[in-house]
C-alpha cells in the first residue's frame, strides 16, 4: 500500500526519506546543538562517532540513497508540479547536508583539540640527554697497555688477521710437521691461508719492513680452535712485544716485563720467570707476577698460590731473525706475549671471559 502510494506521489517518497534521516540523526542531534556534548567524548568515542556520521551521510546522500532516487524522478513529474517538487528535493537535501556538516565540524574540532593536547610538548621541560657510550673493557685495558709501552719507547704495530703458512708458521720456526699446523688446532680458509694464531706474525712483517734495531708491541685479535669455556675462547685478544738491537739479553727482557707490571698493577708487584719452551724463542720462559689482590698471601684470584700466570717470553730464536732479514750475529732480541682478555678478567674480577664477547648491555654498562 505504502509502496504503491509512493510510486504514485513522488512527494511522499521524499518525505519518507526525510523521516528516515530524522530517526537516524536523532542520536547525533545533541552533538550539533550542544558543543559540550562532543567535548564530553574521549578520543576513541569521538572517532567512533565520526565514522558513524560518515556512514549516515553515505546512506542518505549517496548515489544509492532514497534522496538520489527522488532526484531522478524530477523529470517524470508533470510540468505543473515539477518546479515545486524539485525545490522540495533540493531543500531537504540542503537541510540534511547542513546538519551533517555542522555535526562533523563539531566532532572534528573536538578530535583535533584532544589530539593536540595529547601530543603537546612542554618546551619548558629539560631535554633528555642522549646516553653517552663508553669503551669496551678490553679496549680500556688495551689502551692502558699501549700507553705504558709507548712511554717506554715502543711503537704500536698492527697487522692482517689472515696470514699465509709462511708468516703464521715457517717464519716463527714452526716446522711443517708441528702440531700447531694441524687442522684440528688452526682455522684454515678454503685457499690454504690461516687465521693467525698469535700476533707474532706482525713482528716478522715489522722486521722485514723496518729492519733492526726496533721496539714494537702488536696488540690484536688471534684465533685458535679452543672449546669455549670460562677461561678459553676461539677468538681472543693478545699483545706481543719485540725488542731487537745490539747486545740485548734476558736481563733486558726481565727488566722490561717487571717495569710494565709495576706500572700496570703497582710498585709493589714482584715478577718471577719459569723455564719453558716456545719454538720461536730460545731460551724461553713464562712469567708470573705477585697477586695484586692479596699481595702474595693467597686468595681466590691467585688460587691461593700468591702468583698469577700471565704470559710467555724469551730471546728471539736466531732462525726467526734470519728469516726476517736480520743478522743474528749482529743483533739479538727478546719477545713476550700475554692475553688481554685474561688480564681484563683479572683486573675486573670476571669468572668467565665469554662475558666480554656476548654484548650484554647489562654487563657492559658496569664499565661506564
């Protein structure tokens, strides 16, 4: 009955469209009439109302709305009523559009105000100072070692970490059948090169390039196929020293190592040397120093012995000098080496050197 009547009288269809809009718009009326009603909404609620209002606009003003269908009927209305019907449709459309836009403007103003307040920056507040970085504990110890030896007249040399068999073994008086050349003890590349297992390789390069006399230290990373545990790592840092000149003896070696350890751990530090064997030095010795924690009385750090083992040393083997182009009849020299990681662990009381390479900021932040 209603459908047939609307088809006969287009005005009824237009009025029905207006009534349908009035019913749906009723829940938005207070937002248009009272600005405080929109201001009472929180941001999610206001944004939800914006979306609902946008859907309302589409339903009543879109291409498929009842009002759009009424506009298409203007041409089918009799000429006598066409002008009045067209004015009615336009008036209703303008009224609906104005009411929706007014409500949208009220919501838009409120949403922008809330967002601005939430994102506001108080320029009078003090700024957040960027967190300052700091040196890694290994770097701290390395720089301290370098400073001591530079003050003793030594130069700092750096070198490659991938070496040939000659520099890694032959030049250091390590024969071809030596266990150190085994694949189980050394990292080899696919083309036969090897990751250096000690920084002694830098000493050979320095003697070939600079000749004698010379005094150098060579800090850097070295690689050995060790199983990781609290005291071993496949990659670690080492520093080796070399002094070559006329008339160099073990006395010079002992004096240099003792002075270095006194400057590193204090004037009260005592040094001792124990006979040992290294293929690139003869005679060879390992050196210990009195515990810096207990002064030699015995504690956890020195395992109650009073002494801390630190490194190896000795007089440079004539074959090493000869292979580097230095005449062993004219020149002699001493060499020594120690692990920076081990010294770092001793100085900072670490029970696991793997902590130095795990990049845990909770650990590293303690050295700021």
